[in-house]
C-alpha cells in the first residue's frame, strides 16, 4: 500500500512539474541568444559588462581595397567563352573517345562525314547583341581541370582553326572532320599524337556565353557528335557517334575596371576580391565578442550581373597578411537585404582579438568559379559615412 502511495505522489509531482520541464528548453534558448536589455542586466549582476563599438558612431579606421588571385575554374558547373575590352574567357575541352573495334579494325573504310560540338546554354553576361566570334584549335599539350592563367603561356595548340561554322547562339560548332579522324587514328595507334582536346578562343569582340560543363552530371554536358560512313564490299551504312565531355575548364584573363573612385567590385571568374580591415585597438584585450554585424552598402548603379547568379557575398578571416590566405572554417555568409549585404562575423572578430592577429576580412563572391559577376560596393573613401562598410560589435568583459 505504501508502495502504491509513493507511485501516486510521484505521478502528481511530475504532472505539477511538467509545465516547467516544457518551458525549460525555451528559457535555455532565450538565455543563449544574443544579450537583450534584460540579458544585459542579468549578466551585469554576474559581474559582466556589455559594451558596444560601432564604426558608424565611433572612430574606427578602415581600409577596403581590391586583391586579385588566379583561380582554377575547373570546378565550375558553367564554362564560359567571350571577350570585351577588359576581359577574355577561353575554353579548354576534351573528350575521352571509346571507339568500338568495328571502327578501329576497318579504319580505312570509314569516311568522317561531320563533327559537331554541341552545348547547352546556361548563362549570358554583358552585351548579348555582340557577335559570337571564336576559333577552335587542336591542343597539342597536356592540361587538366586545375589549369589557371599562369599555365596559359605553356599551353601549345595549332594556330589554324578547325571551326567550319557556328550558329548565332554558339551552341553548335561544326568542326573539320579531319580533326576527329586524327583522334580515331591516335586511338588506333598509340605511337601517334595524343588527343588533348580543343581550345575555343575568341577571335575578336565576342559575347560572353556560358554552357553546362562536364561537372553538371546530367544530359546537358558538352557533346561531340560524329557522323561516320562505313563502306565495305557488302554494304554501306552511316552512324552517329556521341561522346560526352570528360574534362573542361575556362580561363579568364584581365579584370573589369572599378566604375568610380568610391566603388569597389567583387568579381566572379576574374579572381578579384576585397580586403576589408577595421582598427580594433579600441576593444579591450579581455573582450569576448558576442556579436559583430558587418554591413556593406551596394552601389546599385554599377552592379553588373549575368542571367543567373547567387545574390550574396562571403566573408573569410585572413590568416596571413602577406599571402592573403584565408581560414575556410571562419567563412560567413553575407546575404542581401534591400541595398545591403550583411552578416554576423563574430567568429572572425573574436579570433582576431584572441590571437592578437587582426589581418582583416576577405570579401568574395560565394561562387568564385561560376559566372563573371561584378558586385559593386561602396568603399571606405565614399563621402557619405552611412554608405561606408560598417562593423557593429557587441562585446562583454568582467567588471574591473
């Protein structure tokens, strides 16, 4: 009987206490959020002081300057060819030709009727009314998806173009069939020149056109369509052979100029980034950064973007002031809201204070290898203080 009584009492206790158990996680969550006015009072009672430092209202020296690095663009799901007065994008493309024995064993009886490069258009940038002017050149040296601008001078290719014609959108390029005939012969006799693919290179002003790359992992990858005619003493028939791109990379040279002295552009494809530095010497040595909101104002008149892009930026802690290398673990997203990009860079600022190494913040496009976007931002020299990069820091420290 006493045992039963204990069970009943325990049950009643739990029923009475249940609302507290349900409410407790919400209380815990509220306490873990950034300090509100109520949270500040509670923290102050525990000998903690909450303070604020804002570059908008406090005097914080800042610098915002361009940095350029050479990018390996082989990871992009879009490959681009085109040229204007400032920037050129060339395209390397290769196909792995798995050739059936019936063609290799009877090579002399095969006629190569046509060879076409077929692309799926995914992107346009700049003046779409420009013509599509390119040459297609047989590559004669090795390359891979890590190819960068630095490697371009070492690339060897035939000076003559094998392009016979191209449609206006640049999605169908007819090539001299003699090119693929040589590739078939190289597959038959390994002592001959290898198949290193082609270089598609603008021959003048050429509208920037982006295609689905071999990284797309779908039916839209680049294709090489070869029509062959096989004639024997018994019969004659025609086949269409389709090969999919095995590796590709576009190489962007040059950079887009800054549109005004008060504007800094973060560029995709060209490798142009922004190095932003704030003087943090006013922060106490024992400060713990609770929040650090970085806000960048957009120069909307000078934004220049393509037909598809991700409208946001990324911020990284700079780990080395000489090489401008970054810590990827401290990457922060800066989504767009209205005419501003903004995000909490607390982990970057906190680490700068703890390590006493304030090398600044690298601002980049979230997808450096994809597209040719120009994210135009007002820099540190803009006359209107409200348009300058802003860093608003909330920090805590023990009472002295």
